[in-house]
C-alpha cells in the first residue's frame, strides 16, 4: 500500500465497562430466570424423592412385621435354626 491509499487512522471509542453492581444484578437475573425454569426438578430431588423413598421403606418393612410388633414366624424360626447352639 502506498501512503495515499492507506486508510486514515481513526480513534475507536470504547464503551465504558459496567460497574460491579450492574454485573452482579445481571448474574442474579440470569440465575433467577434459570431457577424459574427448573424449580420443579429441584423440588423433586430435594423433597419429594426422599419422602417417597421413606414411604416405600416404611411400607416394605411394615409388611415384614405383624400386628403384634414381631417378625413373622416363618422368618424368625428359620433364622433361629441357622444360628449355632450356645450349649
């Protein structure tokens, strides 16, 4: 390039950087928008999942115990036979 065809030097204006408070608020709005979209899965994984797990465990273990609060006879007698005698 020759001097007469070279582009003229122009000053490029740069926009000022946002303050830390503005950046904080942008990040907060981003996380809030994301949470609004995903709150249902958060409720499931943090509350409803463990509640259903405990209910299933209670139902399953409750079916092994009879109304008197003892284990069923077939299970307890078979366990006693498998233990070594202490005589």
